[in-house]
C-alpha cells in the first residue's frame, strides 16, 4: 500500500509544487485497485502528444515496467522498481546515460512516475526477515496506477482527434480533385467565367496546405476549398441552365412558327401596339439566388465588421445584418441602394457584401455606386460572393506570410 508521505529528490534536483501535487495524487489510490501495466503503457503511448512525451521517454517507461515482476499493478503491492542506469539503458535499446536521465526527468514531469530517492541517491531494496521487500528506493509506478482511467480517456481523445483529422484530410483530397477536374473541364469546353482568377485562388489555397500542420488550419483550408468548389459548380450549373433555356426557347419559337402556317391572322396584328412591337430574340433569364456562405468564413475574410456588432462582436447572421446597417450609413450607402441589394442578393448576402466593401473601403471611391453595380450584376446572375471572399482570404494569407 502506498503511504501519503511526500518525499523530496536527492542532490541538486529541485522540489516543486507540481511534484508535491503529483505525490498526493499517486497516494490517493482506491483500495483494492489494480490494472494491467501494459494496458496503461499503451494508453500512455497513444496519449503521448497530450503528455508531451517523445518516443525515447516511452522506451524508458517500457524498460521501467519490465523491472516490475507482475503484470498487474496493485494498490497493496510495492510499486517501486530500482534498476541501475546501466540496466535501464540496456533494456531501453542502449541509449546514452545523458539521454536516459533526460527522459527519466520527462517522465517525472509528466506525472507518470515519481522518484523515491534513498539517503545517498542510490537505488536499492532492503528485505525483511521473511525475505520480502521491506523498503525500496528507486522509481514509483504508483502514478501510473492512480492515473490509469485518466490515461485511457486521454488515449480515446487522441484517437478521436486523429480520426477527425483523417476525415478532414480525405475530404480535402476529394475536394481538391473535384476543383482541379472541374476547372479543367470548364476551360476545355470554353465555359464563360473568370477561370484564371479561380485558378489563382486554388493555387493560393494549395500553398497554405503545404504549410498546414494543425487540425484547425486544415479545417479552415477545407472550408475555403469547399467554398471554391461551390463557386465552380454554380458557374457550371448556370452555364448548363442557360444553354437549356436557350434550347427550350428555340424549340418553343419553332413550334409556334410551325403551328401558325395556316392561320388567317398571321399578318394581322390585333392592335397598333403590336404593330409597332419588335419580336424579342432572347428569352430573359431569371436570376438565380446567390449562395449563402458560412458565417465563420465571412467573418474570417472580413474581420473588421465585428467591432460594429452588438457588444463589439458578431455571433449570428442577425448580428451581422445589424452591423451592416451601421456600416452602410458610415460608408455613405443610401438606404434604397442597400434595400435593392437585400432584394437581389438576400439579406445575409447583402450584409456580407457590405462587410467585404468595408474591408476594401480604402480602394473604393463610391461604396454606394459599387454596391449598386454589384446589385445589378446579381440580378443578371453575374455576381457571386465566392471570388470576393476568396480574394480577401488570400490577401490576409499573404499579409500573414
């Protein structure tokens, strides 16, 4: 059974409050508790990123566990092992003495083992009259037993994080493939669109991907790629729908001409207005609604508008639209121009457009005229927020670099 006595390290090693706390935790082991030492070791290996441990430290921990004769760590057993540095180095793949001492210190700092030093700093055990170990000095494995459940939870957290990271990487690979092949198909078939700019945006995002390591960085890149893919798909869909509308219009006009060849009223308009009217050659295409992008993506591309939100922050689309009204007045955009934008784009996209104009306010002569131009283009299905947001994100990436 582990006693609650706090021990201090031998020699020049400092005693810290963290070490005292770790000893209190290791002494507080539930009565009768036991756990498989190799199961605990595997959990510690899986959780090494959270524990801040490297592979060499885990090899040293493996060597220490090999000196404990039983497979089960038990609360009522002597959990102190006392191998020499030479023995430890031999079982830890022959690492150097300096490296061994460094990694032992890392294991102590991580709270996986604790020192139980003798008066002279040597590691040894003293046996009683019955041959059982009476006193031992070395490294206590009690912290491993005390933290067995915690280590298992940490291992599960790391496994889940790795699973999510794998999913993000898989999605990035698929979206990359989609964008690359869709752009190639559009350019080969000469689909109208600013494909050169889209290609530049794609290359910019890919340059960030080469430097990305953390999960949040990869998630942000995935958001940008998915937004870019949506933009490409929307352009292709608009082109297909336009061709379909034109084809249906030609068939409709041809059907009317064929069905009226015997009509007695063919050359007799019913009114003077019809006599002066000219037949329209094109069927007017109805504007399709603009895609609404995620709020987080808009705020990442246009962070300046956040200070105009309620309480100096924006947490919802309602907050963004409230801030857009304030910024609209500040930029000199008339209420009628903003109302037209809301009707053509939708209130969310109109607010996002105001946020984007705010970001580029120093480069825009007339914010109201610029917004009216975008509104007119939106009515003709010639405007999308995607390139605007991607250009702002790319600019921010360049500034950060």
